[in-house]
């Protein structure tokens, strides 16, 4: 019998560091925005969309992910998308978020860069005021495109450095090693951005080394392949380099055959700075609470492990020090009084 209840996990103050805002597009909102923007969808019903959310690999998912993003055209669309996610955060007591967005997905369709950023950032600003949720916005480059395209996106961000806090690297890993983006990451660092990158999900452990040594990132998104390389594991433990792990996503994309095979708690108990995140929750079957519940159901997550995962997330966040202390206090108070 688990020592953790659904209510305890849902009430646990949580921090999300690996979340693609486009991946929060629920089928209901997809249809609403398609209707509002007069866009024809290749689906006739919400059930049909949900049936399509069965993937055998990352590329299967990306195909439908980019298809869904086509309904996002106007500032209000990006605001509504982000606000819907933030309301879900409020339900699940997620108190600090650092969402990713993919400008190239939208500018390639003729949507202005400022339309995307302004819609998302206004929702994040409202969430701080109305919901008490703090945030840091991170712009990701699409690694299946060339570096010139990433540099163009970076240049477009110059007038938005007051709301964009960092840059990342996402999309298809295989055949797109981190070193492909060395120049743009150097440029981003010189602009004062925080640096993160996806590595070691479908790609090998060597991609994690490249992110550390060539891109000089401050967080690794996913990073689960690190367990294949003992030397890398030692380095990650010694440096406490954060890994933003996404359990439900890993299983949905067949990185692990089942949640029972997931290594996140093994890595946690070895001393790595692993964290729990939802990645693309609309597509992968759950937000933050559902990810923690999955670890409890399949791996027997303890309250101590859950608390350590949250502490890692606070340490790994880009929140200012005062806010980090508030988050630690919130967590400690919850653990003590529950």
C-alpha cells in the first residue's frame, strides 16, 4: 500500500522546468481555435484526435505536434493556450514554471515573432498577479532546422530580453548533434541568456557530453541516457547538473517499455539532480500530478523521494534567490504539516 495519496501529491508544491507550451494544446482547445481561425483539421472529433495520440517514436509525435500548432495564429490564441496551462497548474499546485516555446514553428507559417511572445508572456504576467505562479520563459531552437534559422530566431528575440530568460534546443535529436548549434549558443550566452538543451532521450549519452562541453548548458532536458555512461554519471553527480526528466513522455515515446522500467528514482537515489516534468502533457497523458502519480503507482515513490525531486527542481530553477527561498519554505511547510 502506497504511503502517498492522490490528494497529498496534488497538494505538494511543484515546479515545472520542462514544458513545451505548444504541447499543452488540448483537443478541446484545438477545435475551438480551429473554428475561430477557420482552419480545417484532419480530424472530425475530439475522440479521433485522442486516438491519434499513439506514438511509436519521437517523430510520430512531432508530426502531429506541428500539425496541431497550425491553429495558433493570433496573440489571443497564444494567450488562451498559455492561460489554459496555467489554470491546470493552479489546480495541481504548480507554483513556478519555466515553459519552452518554439518561435520557428510559428514564424515559418507567417506568424510574427512578437505575436507569439506577447501572447505567451502576457498570460505568464497575469498568472503571477492572479494565480501567484511565477515563471521564466525559454525560447527553443528547432534542431532539425539549420543553425542559420536558429540565429535568425535569436536575433528576433533581441527586443524581448525583458520577458525571454533563456534559450533551449528541442525537436528531433537523432542526426542533429548539439555541436550543430555551437555558434548560436555562444551568441545567446553573450546576450545574457540562460542555456538549456534536450539531450539523451532518443539520442546517446555522448550528446549530453556535447551539451555540457560545447554548448555550456546549465541544465540538460531529459538526460536519461546518462545512465549508460558511468563516467558521465559521476560528472553529473559531482556537478549536480540538473536533468529535467519527463516520465510519462518517456514511456509514451517508447524510451522505456513501461513505467516500471523507468530509471528516474534509481538516478535520484544515486545522487543525481533529477526533476519531474510533463513535457507535452496534452499528448503524453498527464500534467505534473499525473507524472508523480505514475511514479508512485509503478515505482513506489516515497514521500521523501517526492520531496527530494521537488527540492532538486527548486535548486535547478532560474528563479531569483528570494523566490527560491519562498519555494523552499512553501515545500517545507507542506511536508511538516501534512
